């Protein structure tokens, strides 16, 4: 189905892509895809069963073993990924609109992150294709004098990578997986989230146009419990690269453990934002607002727990709630809107019930909550003040929406204890110009990334991942390349 939207031609694919062919699910099942700003169905995509997953994995395996793929030079893989980056940019307006219609996010976010950052990541990872290297090693084997040895290692691809991604950055999350996987010489079966499959399908099509052999990137659609689970359990998949909730990550990790299959797990978060007393309250309030409201709070590193030094607490929190109160809510396609809808009705209901829990737990709601008249899945930016640091569900459970709890603290050690009092450990930010405090906090906070005077900054060269229940493994940079390859040691004996 193709739709013209505001002068842009949208490719709404309604079949999945395996081995370069567009296919329905063998069982004929499909899943409706919604526009979260209106609640309308905009497409139906296949709900793949085990047979479809098996076909996709076998296709990826055959391609992995083919002369066309195995014989391709690293430089040729690099060129394809660079061409794909160019194609993402030349088709950028279409991809951005497609993402905003499917996910609800602001068009500006789609342009900047789904399109711009995807191209940036592809280019960065393309460069790694030609830079994989091993080492040469001297051995100490007790051999007779007429025998000599030499040894070396190679970084080699794993085989078929099963990539399972969430709905919050649909295109960018796909790129975070497929770019390092393909650069390292793997083939991929990608399963986007059931809510947001459309840009991943278009990505598969653009990859073919870029010159990727059919079968090197296969995109299957379907529900997690069926399609995703079949991909994880498939013996032909050599590695699972997963981003999503801790609950599902735990399940996937257990199955991969049983099958001795490597899994990288990028999971949930409950990131603290710590503001020290030397901060300008206006800067701190804007920083805290950006940390929680970016992408409507649907960010794994969203700064959802705000700890402010008590000397500036009231000032910062009042300014922050004024920022939240003034945010314009509406369709992500409309100019002047600051916050679009959440991704689905189910997610909207979950976020609203967590807001209700904040009220029930006795915190003061400074702004937000309450129903909105629009048909879409909107939630107002919501701020709770927890002046007396009372226990709250909202302090421990990931909301994944525009909901923040603010609390005062008196000294840095207290802030460290409170910030680390979470099962999660994905991100944290510290706002201060005091180098001693910044260093102390960056050392003590249990988080995969600590930002100083900024939040939610990611870069293809900066390792990203979680401590504790926020996951296992690191994405980006050399760490990603390592996780999409394995080591082969070659040992040679020869006559002296
Ligand atoms: P989710 O775990 O429900 O789903 C993620 C993906 O897993 C989807 O594609 C889904 O279909 C699939 N899935 C669900 N059940 C499965 C199963 N049993 N077997 C295999 N696959 C299955 O998460 P979500 O609601 O889509 O996304 C939100 C979550 O993702 C949040 O917890 C958020 O923090 C996390 N997230 C983490 C990062 C990170 O880098 N750490 C980034 C973005 C989102």
C-alpha cells in the first residue's frame, strides 16, 4: 500500500522480506499497525509463525555460506553500507514521515535520529569492515628442536545474527544491530517490534538497492511471544542481539544460556539525574526536562528520577514544572508540537496507571495526568515532587513515558546512595561545574554511562550498555565489533 502524505510518497510495506522476496506469513495471520496520533490502522503486516522464521533463518544461513557473501571483500561490504547510508539520507523525508506516522514521535526527532543518526552509525560501522584484525602469537610448546611453531588469531563472523528490537527508535535500533553485524560479515534476520515494523521493512528494501545480496538482511514481522521466541530458539541462529524490556531480556538470556548461544541484551533503565547546588537553576531545569521528555520519555536512559540539592530544589522544580506545563501536545507531524502520542493504547494505559500509583503513594503531583480530548494515545508530561523521599512504585518501576519524580538531597553521599538504589544501571547524569564532585559521582554511580552536564548523548564510538538488570554487553565502537565476531586461533607447526 502506498500513500501520498504532504507531498511525500510513503511506502507502507505489508509483507515481510526474506531472500529478496516479499512474503506473507504461511499461516495467513497478520497484525494491524496503528497511527498513534489518531488510533487509525495504517497497515497490516504478517504475523510470522515458526515455519516463516525457519525459512528466514535458513535463507540467512545459505547466504552466509554462499560464495557471493563469503567471497565478498571487506571493502565491498564497506561500500554497500556507505551506499545504504546515502540511500537513507536521499529517502530521508519519506523514512521520517513513515516513522512519525507509525511511532508518533516528533518529525524533528525522526529526521534527526531515525534518519540522521542511522546514516551516521552506518558510516561509522562501515569503516570497521576493513579494520578487523587478529594478532600473531609466540608459543612455548615443549617440542623437539627440529619443529617450530607459529600462531595467529582472526576475528571471524559468527554466522546468522537474530536481531530483535523495540519500538522507541525503530529505524535507529535496527541500524544499531545490522550495521556492526553486516560490517563484520554476518547475515541477519531482523524482527522489529510489532507496533513499529514499517521503517525496518523499508530499510530491507533500501539495503537491496544498496547492493546487499538478497538473504543477507531478512526482515520478518510478528509478535514477540511467537516470532521472536522462534528466532531465539532456532538452532541456525549463532547470536541474538536484543534490545527491549528487562523482563523479556531475562527470558531470552535464559534460553540462549541453555543453548550456549551468545546474546547481547540492552534492557530497561531508571536513570537518575543529580543536580548539585552550584548549578544555575534555569540550566538545571531545562537539562532535567530534556532528560525526561525527549522522545516523550520513551527512552531507555530517560532521566526519570531527579535528585536536586535542597538549596535550589524548589527553584529547579518550579521551573521544571513550568516547562512541562507549557509543552504543546499533538500529532508529531504538526509544527510547534513539543510532545506527540505514546506508541500504543496499551502503553498509554500502562503509563496512566503508573501516574495513578504516584498519586496513591502520596507524592505531590505538580503537573500532568488527566485525560486528553484527542483520539490518539497522548499523555501529559507529569512531574511528582516527593519532598520527604517516601517509598514509591514510580521510583523503582520503569515507566518509559513522560513521568518524573523529583526529590531533594543534602549531601553528595546521600545522593549516591539514593541514585544507586535501583535494580537498573543504564545511565545517570550529574549537573555541576565542580570537577571534584563530578569525578566522585562518575566513579560511584552504578551506570553503564555517566553524563556530566548533559544527558542522553550517544555516539557510534562510545560504548553503550547497562550494569545490573539493564543488560549484558556493549553496543557501538570496538566493543560492538567484538560482540559480532568470534576468535579463531590458527596454530602451525613446521620444520626448523
Ligand atoms: P519488549 O521487551 O516488550 O519488546 C522488545 C522486542 O522483543 C519486540 O520486538 C518484541 O516483539 C520482542 N519480544 C517480546 N517477547 C519476546 C519473546 N518472548 N521472545 C523473543 N522476543 C520477544 O520491549 P518494548 O516494550 O518493545 O520496548 C521497551 C523496552 O525496551 C523498555 O524496557 C526499554 O528500556 C527497553 N529499551 C532498552 C534500550 C537499551 O539500549 N538498553 C533501548 C531502547 C529500549
